[in-house]
């Protein structure tokens, strides 16, 4: 799908879309360094902290597909602006919170705002850029998302030290306001042709996706056999199966599942899921290694991720040029192979490794992600008909949200199991379950054993993730369409 002509203000529009994406990604990451302060100032316990994080994830993931469909139906710019307004108001609620319950409510509302904004960003991007420039624009958008993920903890540390925890939410308001003004001034409105609403599809998708993400979140905490996890999985399977049956049956589906017949759409979406699983595992494993094994503070651990951000941004720029010559399939597969090499390098880390090996691992990972992700997104979005641009973007966002959560859950369980298996049988039970508990004892021998066991567990997890990402590279090669000298219409069903 391509536009007949680029919009004259397309680069300013891209800047606005990047700003909208940046405020969402920064805020989601900035909270990671604020947790100790929230515990102290609001009296939040472990369950409160979990809900402060999970309320956002559940609201966002559950509503993404519905929000994408609404943007196609009622206008993508309109949903973007409404979402930014909701996000700004929710940030004000969170900043004014005097109890954990109020903060949880604010975070849930922020998740709603994020769900409304995200599908509109990519769908607007592909309507204002022609096919020739769309890859460059998508690479810039991906680079900004990565910059927000890495910059969030750094910004959070600076705000916390200078202005208190409320500032991590208040900073969202002027940025969102600027994005709203720019959107109303610069962006054209776009929407799909008039179609009947699909309320049943919307309800089933919200129930199914919320239950699925809840099950993924509970998996490493309660285990697969826990009644709550099993119930959530059962609800997710039933609701999503009913959603698929209904979407195939109804004449006006919210999500046209026939898109998955397109090799670029299906290959791109599944490659993104597996990549995000790997990214979720990387952030989980490496941030703990930096803090528990190397003794970094949370802010220092966030700053240590800078090599990945720099490498990703550079690779995004390179990938935008190479992608036109090599095609999405080759770029996605090659980038994923480089990501797998980064995980292999990370498996070589030792308890006394210096930052040089960490930086090299992150740089390799960043290069691979910078090459693979924009190509996979370009393939997925290039296969989406214009009338379904919003819901196509929502599928991309949903895949990445679910993949990231699944990576933390599954690879977190692998790490925990490998750590426990490597700890001495004579160690106290809490210390065998958690490196944090082991370090808290203060015994030098136990601390040494815990750091050795964690590094061993990290190597196991890194090799498992490398295998997973290599599987994604193979999937991209076999499923996605090869490029040709003159690209065929990417929306074609094959």
C-alpha cells in the first residue's frame, strides 16, 4: 500500500509522532528507578508495586486492538489526540497520588491513554509517506522508541534526585501538550471507509488479551500449575478462540484475520514477537547482573544501556538504506542473527567481567535490533490495506507488548531455575531462591556463591534466548516474501 504523494509536512508530522511515542516509552521505563522511593513515600508493599506496574500493562495490552479499530473507524488523528489528553490527565492523577491505590488508578488510566495513542502513530506514518520514504520514517520511529526505553531510567534518576517521585509523571504533561498542539496543527485526518461496528469482537479481544497478559505476568510468580494462572490461561484460550471464530464469520471484522495469509504480515508479526521475547529477557537479565553482580546502582545500570541505544540508532540509519537494496526478509533475518550473536557474547560474562564485555554485547545486540525490527515492522505494515492501517498498527503493538511480557515471564523462570540449581545445597532456602536475598545476608562466601550461580544462570538463559532468536531468523527466511527489483504491491495475498 502506498500513497500517491507524500504529505508536504510529513517530516514535521514524523517529529510529532516520534514525540508522542517518546513520552510513552520514557514514562514506562522511568518508573523502574522510582520504585524504592514509592515504597518509602507512599508506604507501598510488594503487591502494590506489582499492581502499579501491572495495571498499566493490562489496560494497554487489553485495549490495543480495539483502539486500533476505533482509529480506523473514527479517525487516527482524533484517537491520537484523545489518547494524549487521557495520558496527560492520568499523569496528573498519578503525580497527585497520596496512596498506592490512587497511583494504581492513575497508572491504569495511563495504560488506556497509551493504547489509544500507539496504533495511531504507525498508521498515520504510513498514510503521509510514500513507499520510497516509509522505510526511513519507520527506522526513525523505531530509533526514538529505543531511545525512550534506554533514556527512561537515566531521566528518572535525574528527576528523582532533584525533584521527587511526582516529577516522573509531571514531566509527561508539557510534552503531551506540545504533541497535541502539533498534531492538531500539522496532521491530516485519515480513516478507513465506513464499516459496521464489531462490539462482540471488541469485547472478546479485551477479555482474551487481558487474561493472556495476566497469565503471563503471574507465571513466574505463582507458577504454571497455580489455580489463578490456569484460570487466566483458560479464559484467554476460550475468549481468543471465540474471537478468531467470530472475526472469520462476521462480514465486518474488527481484525481481518485474512491478513495472516500474507507472508510478510505473518512473518513480520511472529518475528517481532520472538524478538521482543529476547529483548524482554535481555533487559531482565542484564539489569540484575549489573546491579547484583557488578554492584551498579539502578541509575548506573540504566546508563550502562547507552551502547545499545547508540548502536540501534546507527543501525536504524544504515538499515533504512540497505533495506531498499536487500529487502525486508534479508534484513530481518540478518538482524536477528546478529542479535543471537549478542546473546552468545553475553553468555560469556563472568562475575568479574569489566564493562567492556557488557558494552560489546549491548552494541552487537543494538546493531541486530536496529537492522531487524524496522524491516519486520515495514513488512508487516506494508501488507496492511489502507482501510485497516490502525488495526494493523495495533497488531504490531500487541505483538510487541505480549512478546516483551512473555520474555520477562518465561526467561525469568529459566534464570530463576538455573540460579537455584547452581547454588550450594547448604545455602539458606531464601538465598537459593533469590540473589537479592543471598546478598542481604552479608556473608562473603554466600555472596560469592550467589554471584557465581547468577552468572551461570544468566549464561543458560542467554544461550536459550540466542536459540529462540535464531529460530526467528529462520522463520523470517522461510515465511517472508523475497524482495524483487521492483517491489510488488505488498498488500497482495499469496
